[in-house]
C-alpha cells in the first residue's frame, strides 16, 4: 500500500500555481528555458510549458539534463547545445532531496552568463545538505533521511507522489 502525499489532481493544482508564480516572477522576459532533469523533471517541464503557454507571452523552450547519478559529479549532458548568455533558465526536478543533483545540473549553465537561473521541484524535502534553494515548490514535506519520495509518471502524465 502506497502512502500518497499528492494525488493526480493535487499535482495538477500545484503545477498550475507554480506556472502563475513563474509568469509573475518573469514578467517582461521574452523567453524561458525549462531544463528538466531526466526522467521525471523533463515530464514536469513539458507540462509546465503547456500550462505556461496560456499565460506567458514569450517563447518557452524545454530541454533535458542528464546527470550521471552513479558517478556524481560525472558527465552532465544537455539535449540542446547553445549559449545561455542572458537566458532565463529554470531547472526542473521532481523531488529535491539533498540538493546534490540540482547543484550538479546547474553546472553547464554557469559556463555562460545567464540572466537568471531559477529552480523548481514538485516536492521539496526540508533537509538539504547542499546549498541549493528551490525557487518554486509544489509541495514541501519534512521527512526522515530513511524515507524516500517517489513521483509516479505514466504516459507523460504525473499520476501522484508517494512516501516510503
């Protein structure tokens, strides 16, 4: 039996709220780059793009970030090669645990000079061991170090999040 902390409907509401926050904090920007950390972060970034299209007047681009979880800080691969000077980048992940993956995912963008780098997590755990602040949070939850949070995705749809 899974201990759900977010249902599909609650996830949808959280994403809609975060979309409005993104649009409000980036008024006047011409373009947003949603950089989703594989796998679930990319699904969330695509969904955010769909929702943002109705309320953000600029261009919205989605890209993938692959972080080698086995050999961190191993190679970080971006699905798009480009210059990020003056870009507004939002790094998207499903769960922010210690902050380590998010920190490593920021590295490729720091080689250029982006205008802004913001971070977003559907679920943010409160015990960070790395100095990464999550700018947009769907749901913040206090957990023990032994507990794990899983975000379920089926056919590009986020169906919920549960705690184990």
